[in-house]
């Protein structure tokens, strides 16, 4: 379960960082 869960969290973090780069807002 954890093996599947971790990549999703990493993907979420990448998505948040993308948003922060594009527009200065918190996710």
C-alpha cells in the first residue's frame, strides 16, 4: 500500500511546485 501511496504524494508535491512557479500562490 505504501509503495503505491508514496508516488502519488510526490506527484502532488510536483504539481504544487508547478503552481507556485507559475503563479505565486499556495496550493
